[in-house]
C-alpha cells in the first residue's frame, strides 16, 4: 500500500499523540524524535507489506492455469500465499 508523505506524517503524529495521552506512557526522547521514529517504523512496515503482496501475487501468476483476480479461488490462494510469506518472516 502506498501512502503519501503527508498521510504518513499525519498517521505518525496521531499515533505519537495517542501514546502521549496514555497515563502509563512516558517519553524518554523528545516528541519530534518519537514521531520521526514512528514514521520510519510505519514506512518499514508498509514496505514489508508490499513485498508480501508481490510475493503472493507472483505465486498466483506462476500457477499452470490462469486464475483471474477477483474470483473466490484467487482470493483464497492470495490469502494462503500471503500468510505463508508472513510465516517465513516469523511474524
């Protein structure tokens, strides 16, 4: 999934503010440092998700017969292959 820089910044800010509002959370670094690290983590997660998506789609494309996207069979295979890729990463 591709998110614009602006949306990533907004999501990182909202996440950081939510953490700052929790009674049992205390920042050891400055707010901006936390927000930037949150943005970096979100970017990394999205890049990994994109790799998982590509791997699952590639496996479907490598089937001996064509399986049209949007069909129930395609959806089942996509989720199966996506979950296999997730397990490979140990998540």
